[in-house]
C-alpha cells in the first residue's frame, strides 16, 4: 500500500519565512553598521597619518637649522630656534604657527589659514637650565580652525631633543 504524502509538511510556512527574514535583516543591519564603523576608522587613520607626516616635516625642518659652534667656538643658533618658553602650543603665536592644506603644502599666512586642513604649532624650549646647549622641539597638529582648542585636542604631537654640536 502506498502512502499519500501529507502536503501540509512540504515547503516552508509563512512563520518560518518571516523568522528567517528577520534573522537575515538583523545580520545585514549588523554588517552595515560594521561597514560604517570601518569607513569612519579608515578616514580617521588617514587624517592622523597626514597630521603625523606634517608634524614630522616641521620637526625635520627645525632640526636642519643651524644650532652649532663656529670656528672660534661661539654659539650659532638660527633665529627660528631661539628659545621661547611660551604657550605657543596652546595659541596661534606669530612665528610658531602655520597652516597646512590637505596636500601637505603650507598655506600662505596672509590668507589666514583659508583652505587649511591643519593648524601646525611648535615650541622651542631649553632642555634644562643647567644644560643650555640642548633644546626641546615640540610640534603639534590641530584640525583647522584650532583657535581655542586645548593641547589634548591635537591630532598628533612630536617632540625631539637637539644638542649643540661642533
């Protein structure tokens, strides 16, 4: 005797389909959120990398300036390396700030930072009162406009010590 299959057990029911669709939608929503987070993190990493490269460029430019002795033993210091125990990292201080565009080029100060992505500030301090022949060079990058931003809001900061050498 042959059995007639029960047609009510063939295929999926509406409830099973709705539950499966709900699980699929939930999984896809989680993936979309993960994708958005990934894109934002990548964008932030790119911004931090650009800021770090611009800060490193300034540190290298300042380190390349004259900070040595002449043949007679007199100290030679480039004017840009004059020690200024100032708050130049907290405020836009003349002679210790410039503006950097997205391509890494310095924006003309006469434009007052128009088109700048970053504000770059630096400070030159003496390492110690007992070691006047060594200076600390600090460079910090801020998103423009940086007016009123605390040092903690910087995108990147670098520091180096330079000793006067013959």
